[in-house]
C-alpha cells in the first residue's frame, strides 16, 4: 500500500525548461532590437559559453552534487549558508556577465557593457516566466487528502524558494519540502531519500518517488530501495536506469496509484 509520495519539482510539477527558454527568448530579443542579431543564435552561443564557464570554476563539483545547473547559475544570487555557497555567491555575478558577453561576441557583437546589461535582464525575465504543467494542480488536488506529500528538489534553497514564491499555489499541497542545498547532498544520493523518509516517518515500501529525471529522481530512488514513477513526457528510452513504473504525463499517476493499491 502506497501512502507517501515524493515529488520532484523542476520539469515534473514546474515546467522549468520552458521558463528558462522563455527567459532566454525575452533577453535575446533585447539584443535583437539593439543590434539586429539572430536571437536564436545568441541563445545557443550563450548556453554554450555558460556551460563551458560553469565547468571551469572550483564550485563545479559542488553544484553537480547539489544539482544546480549552469542556467540556474545565470539567475541565482546564492545567499545560502555554507562555504561552498559563499564561493558560488562570489563567482555568480562575473559568471553571468561573462557568459552573456562571450555569447554576444560569438554572435558578432563585442560589447562588455551590454553583456552586463543582458546578464542583469535575464534573472528578471526568468522570474516573469513561471510555468506549471496543465495537469499539476488537478493531480495534486486528487492526491492531497489521501497521501502524505513531500517535495524533494535539487538546488539552492534560495533559488528553489524563489520558484515556489512565484508559484505560491504549490506549497500548501506538501507536508514537507526538502531542498538538496539545505541537506548537503542532492539526488541521486541515497542519503537525501533516506532523510526524506525520516521526515515523514514513512517505510520504504509505502513510498513512491515521482520525477522526470532518470539520473537523479529514478536512480536515487533505486539506490534507496524506493519504488519510482518516471514521468516521461518526451517519450525517451530508459537505458541505464530502470524505473518501477512509467507514465507519459502526470495525470496518469492517479489511475496508476489506484491500480498499485488494489494489487
């Protein structure tokens, strides 16, 4: 009998991929208006430069462990507690400006000052573009009175809180919210799943982890001995990691749970 559900946040409940895409679109449109450059090419170049720069910093291994990707680095300020977050906070402004400046240069515009302007614009555009999947609230409404719900998300506590602040309807559904940056390790580490079990005083057999990412949500659940549901909206093939169950959209979760609990 499943009594407790652990949900991933980004690209499971929140459509983070679209939010980032729309933030890039809006920011690159500023450069298009000023210089007439191709906004899609600028986005591609900034993304490439951001990835390369991000991996060059001493904080890279920490960000991988916590689960903070390069594009979150483009809008985070990281005022979180801890030595590693302090380093990230110090690096972030220069990283953000450099990524945009280099991306501009690759697109044919060499203007460091304007790169800094775009770096400042991107976080605001990201906050203005919050997207939730169409079926998120419908599903949570059906689950909230029957199951214990926990939100288990990788990332910076501050940045994840901003995402929740700009989609405040999500928070009341959850009995607990656990962010990897506050815990000290991120998915797929088994320890964060075990800590989540302790927060809800749940047994492994009673729990399902629901997430979109095979290498964090599903792998971590497997390592912790917890059954998982892979939300595979893009029709990918599970190769290295095998989920317990697979659905193509979140609204399939409710009938799946009904079947599981009738077995």
